[in-house]
């Protein structure tokens, strides 16, 4: 019985995950913190996404990062993007 009580108590500290995004996502690209060849992507509101896409980087070319959330793999519920030049 004591082992069962311990197992139930430990379940109360499960990690949480962000709620899925909906609507417009504002995307930010930081090419200064780690340098232009290692951009950092962030977005608001702070929410869970299904995908973040960007291409391999070549210095001086313009790129687009696309972030979005899908439901069931085919219904787009949120999307945002940003252009940047490393």
C-alpha cells in the first residue's frame, strides 16, 4: 500500500507542455547572440507548434522561417513567419 501512495504522489509533478498556438504567431529571428550562421528563433504568444522550417544557411542570402500549428495533420490553426539575412 505504501508503494502505491508513493507512486500516486510522484505523478502530481508531471511536466507540463505549452498549449497549442492559434491565430497569428509573431516570429523573431536573432542572428547576433550565437552569430549569423546559428540563428535563434522565438515566437509570441508562447505556445506549442507543430513545425518550424528554415533552409540551410548561406551568408548574404535572404531566408524565410515559417512556424505553424496543425491539428490532425491537415488543419492549420496558427501560422507566422519572418525573413532574415545571416
